[in-house]
C-alpha cells in the first residue's frame, strides 16, 4: 500500500471518503492538528476503519467514538486498568 499512501500524501492529504461518510488524513501533521482541535474534528457518529470495511455499526460506541466530557469520564474510569 505504500505507493498509494505516498500518492495520498502528495495529491490529496485530506481526502473525502464519500462512500463511508468519512475523511482520510494522510499526513502526520494534519492528524496531529486534528487531535488538538476537538471543536472542529469530532468522532461521535463517525466510522471506524473496521466499520468502513464491514459496513456494520457497533451497537455500543467504543471510547474512540466518544467526544468531550463523556470521553474524559470514561478514560478516567478505565485508566487504572491500563497503567
């Protein structure tokens, strides 16, 4: 896939995946900025890579699909298990 990734970075670093109602960010700097801008970039109601391929939405959202205060509360609740 590396030639494809190179082409994305060079020609369409922010690429609309219309069939999946999602966007692909292919440059590190763009991804980093997106993680720091919770007002513009949200994950709630979004599509994970697995869901994009399977076209099956999970009945319960994962922590990666929850934004804001709800995400923070869940992270705090499970932090001890992972540290």
